[in-house]
């Protein structure tokens, strides 16, 4: 799958990707449920969602330069340790909105370090012709984690409308221990070979120069919108379910359904991308996401909302790996970590701005208004992407 990595390293990398996403998609909805227990207003949920992006927004680009110089595994070890510490903090002290915001911010920092390290491993070892497929496998693993996290909520929450959040945080701590252990099974030799190969090169490229690369700014905007909408779904679907009297188990299964279909959209992604063209495939996925987000705001039977979540998962699942491979292929070998971190920084801008802005909608129109506003934002990105040449 990824040239230059042994079988053990590939397996460890994919397991690490599964676990960081599972923990994230376990802890963040749990934080929402804990906030609901505290009777926080709607705008505070938007603040809780936005706090996840604060540290990554500040540290993403410097972290990208760091992984290019020091190697991927070391960064992943640090990130895994931070996520474990965050889960432990929420387990022991997550009894106020301030503590929830702090814990969520720490989770964002740890998740950022892990993800940049994982993506840099792929970018620095996969050949150009296999880039879409390699990132497809990595994001497939991430989608599996995004499915397992909410599914764990369903198991813990049962039929109650609000689950036992303390048990969820304890489960996250246990998963964090396993995730930290997997980082030591990933070979560090690939990073060493890469650094040796680019020795003598001066990495003079800046974030500004990367942004000037044709199509990159639009790719970053698309990526940021897609990820922010995934975040909003994770945060506001529990609120929507609570408004409509749906149990925590039902909401967890809906989030799982969305993640499973995102995962399915990445099977054979490289082959589909070569057949249709990267940008055409991206336009199709954004159009599907726009329609399904708007439809989700309409009251409907539970089974139909499951269908909508499945289609939303298909639409949102394609954009992330395509923008990863796009940026990686266009970036110099010694700056791929920086390019991927720039993408992540753009994602965090979206996660910081969109939940805060759209969260204000929830105060007046409820959670359904958030889904309508999200549809409008994705639709705007669709107009932006339409002008990109298909061969970018």
C-alpha cells in the first residue's frame, strides 16, 4: 500500500489513525452531552466546538516544519500523549463548561500532531501514482475510527437520551493508552531516509508561496468547509436528536452510519478519481453534501434521517483524501509536512470560524437552522470549486 514501509509499520499507522479518530469522535459528542447536562445555552455549544481548533490553528504550520526536520513518529508520540492526558483531564475534572472547553482544546492539539505525523508518513513514502490510493486507505482507517467512536456511545448510552459521560471518558483513556503504544511500532527509518535524501536542500518555501500554487487556496477552502461541516454534524446532531426526542443510542448509530458511508466512499478512490477526474469527483461530492445537509433540517421519520446521514457520509467522505493527495503531489519533497500542516491550519480556521458563526443560528432557529446554514456554506464552496480546471 505504502512503499518504503514494512507491513508492521503500515498496520500500526492504520491502527493509530483508527484510534485517534475514534477517541475524537467519542470525546467530542460526550463533551456535548456533558454540556447539555450543565444546561449551557446554544451559543456555548458553538464555543465548545470552536475550542477544538484553537491550538491547532496556532501550531499547525510550525508543526509541519517540525515534522519535516525531526521525523513523523516523534510527533505522533507527543500527540498521542496529549490526547491521553486530555481524556484523563475530562474524566477527572470535566464538570464545568470551562473544563470542557480546555479539554476539547487539548484534544484538538493532540489530534493535530497525530494527524500531521500520519499524513507525512504517507506523503513521504507513497509514489505519485499511488498518492490518491494511499491517502484513501489512510482516510478509510480514519473513517473507521469515526464510526467506532459514536458506536461506543451507543453501547454505553443504551436507550437513555443522555448517556453516562463519565464512562465514555474512561473508555477514551483506555483507548488512548493503546494508541500511544502503536506509535512505537511505526518505523522511524522512513523519516531518516527522507531526511538523508533531502540533505543539502534548503527549505525556503513559505506558507505564502504554497498558497500561491495554482488551485491550492481553493483546495484549502474546500477542505476547511468539509471538515467544519463534519464537526458541526458531530456537535449538533446530538442536540438535534435531543430536540426530537431521539435516544443517545439512535444518535450514536446515525453518526456511525455517516462515518461508515464516508469510509465506503474511499474504497477504490484512486481508480474512481482517475476515471472521472479529481475535480469533477469533488464537485459531485459537494453537491450531494449540500442537498443532504438541507434535507436533514426537515422533520422526518427516523429511518429516513438514517438515509440522509448515509448520503451525507458519501458526500463528505471524498473531499479530505483528494485535497491531501493534491497538496502532496504539488509540494516539494522537503516541504510536504509543511503543506499538509497548512491544509490542517486552513481546516482549523474553518472549525474556528464556522461553528462560532453558525452556532449563533442555533440560538434563534435551533439545531435544524445549523444544518440549513451548513448547506448554504457548502453550496458556496461548490460555486468556488466550479471554476477550477479539472487538470489542476
